[in-house]
DNA sequence: CAAAAAAGTTGAACAAGTTCAACTGGGGAA
DNA sequence: TTCCCCAGTTGAACTTGTTCAACTTTTTTG
C-alpha cells in the first residue's frame, strides 16, 4: 500500500501507534503529477502540503533579476511545501515542479489544522520535523560560506547520489548558487 | 519582572493562558554572562537553551580552514540554541559568545522535555517557532544566492539596525560570508 | 525520422571577492 | 599618561566566478 512510505517516515521521528498512523494517513490524498507539471507557482497561495511517494520535484524561485534559484529537491520520502504560504495563506515566492512523472500524498490546510487539533502528537511530530529541517538549513548555510563551489558540488552529489543523478547540470548549478557554465568548467577540471 | 519579555515573545506565537505562561516561565532560570563569555563552545555538548533578556550574542563556528563563520546574532527577545546538540546531546559545532554583558533565561534539556510532557501546547508553540525559523533560513539562503555582497550588507543593517549597530565590521563580514577587507571596500564605495 | 528546442561545452573578457602586507587610529589596561 | 593591541583601511596581485557568444550534443516533439 502506498501509505507505507509515509508511515515509515513518520515513525522515524516519533513513536506512533498503528491507530495514530492510520488516522494521520486518512487525511492525506494521493495525487499524480506529470513531468514538468507544477504543484505550486510563484504568486499563488499554497493550498497543499505534500509528501513524495515517487518521482522527483524541484522547489525554486525567480529572483528580481529573473534568475532561477533552487531551494531544494524532493524525491521519494521527502516533504514538499511552502510552509510560509501554506500556514499564512499569503502569495508564495516558490515554484514546485515535477521533474518526472510523480506521485504524492497531499493534505490541505484545513485538514492539517484538523489533524493538529484531533491528534496532539502530530504537533510533536512536526515540531521534530521542523527542528531537524532547521538544523539542515543552518548546516547548508555554513557549507555555502566555508566550501568552494567545487567542494559544494561534490558534497551534493555524494550526499544525494540518487537525487543528483536524475538532475540536469543546470538545475544542480542553480541549487549550488553558481552559473551552469561554471559548473561545466568545474566538471571539466576534474577529469 | 524579567519574565515579561519571554511571556510577550511566547504570546506572539500561540495564545497562552496566564497559568500556562507562568508554568512555562517557572522552568527558565535567569543567568548573566559577561562580555566575551561563552554560553557554549564547539566540541562540548549543549546543555542549555536560552532566551535573551538583554545584551547580545554571536553564534558562530570555526570551519576546517579555521575561518569563523557566523550563523546569527541574538539580541533581546531572541532565542539562542544549538538545537542539534541540545536535542541529541552530541558535541556541538557551534560557539555562542556574549558580545556584551548580557542576561538570559535558560532551560536545560531535562526541564525542556518535562515541559513538553506537562504542557502539550508547548509542542505547538515550538512547532510554530521552528516553522518560522525554517522559513527565515530558507529566505536567507535565497538572499545569499541572489544578492550581491553589497545588497546583503544593506539588507542586514536595514533589517536589524539595533543589532548591527552593536557589531564590529569583522563580525558583520563573517555573517555575510565575505572577508572584512572586502566589507571595508564596500563601505568605502558607498561614500 | 527530421526539425527544433533545450542542455552542455568552451573561450575570452570582465567583475567580484580574497589574500597578504603595510599602514592608521582609537580604546583599554597598567 | 603611555603603550599596546586590535579594528579598520588601503593597495596590489591573485583567484574565483560571471557573462556573452559560438558551438556541439542530446532530447523532445510534430
């Protein structure tokens, strides 16, 4: 059953009974997206929070100069959301696009709120998920400041081999914060 | 009373009764730090989570090359912690140092856990605090990628005028991820 | 399959940022 | 007050990364 991946993910963070897991899952609806389809576009309000069952997504934003800036990629077993837009129902700064045909589980804002209300342990669950997320973002910032582009590139492909192998160099470059031409030169330099 | 600042901070995130606020506060113990004193040093285990009542702190790390890298500054009304080390009781990567004589409220790990247990709304409270924190870290990453150093400098001093005015340029440079010499050149260029 | 579009490569000129070293100036400690 | 230390400034040489444009290769689509 497709909910198993979600259940396994949740159990990594807190200890949940089978009944709790089933209740949580009951709020999530499966959905499919075709390659290049958007789950969210910049300027619109984020209606859904997602969990990836299969496929791969890219979360990115266009800055004032029109350059794409990739925040992160989400493959199987990753969460997918614009927290800010989802919680405050404000226009999103982010685009979320499927990089290949993908399957997700989605929960809308009302159901998420209902879930928080009906099952207090869900607050703990997401407290821990966000806590871990915050740590990763802090670490990424330190890497961005202390690693060279080359080091950041290697760190990325070594840490996420399954994700990075699916990506175009252009997308990796925008995640690393460098031009795709320069990434090409980095790769040439290695050989 | 010194706990008022903490109470006001907590109420910004969730609606809390007076009794709840008092209970939460009862877990926090006041402490003072002298200028240059450390609340945490890299390699040791983070025993305390803090909330700043007065003064200012710098949270930074030494990378492999020996360069200082500032994650953030915390002045009055800011939270102060190494989440990872505090939660998992693993050696910290971070240093937390008072930039001036400061006052904080501290809670240790056992009490934090007890607080989560005894008052479920605290889970919600920190779920929201971490959620907001995560959004700020995402935004900072995007700024680091899409802004020039000059733009990042202006954004920082305009967004945090009260904090940045207390800081040495060296510290601002390490927060921005540039050398202090280059920051000096940026400032010269403006005049 | 052929044509078109998009991704990747390369080079040259340029801009951004670092490093090192020398100098300036102010604040704290004895 | 004097000395010293440390923050900040400046210049020169260097490294890293960008931009633009031309080209090749791969992928998509009719």
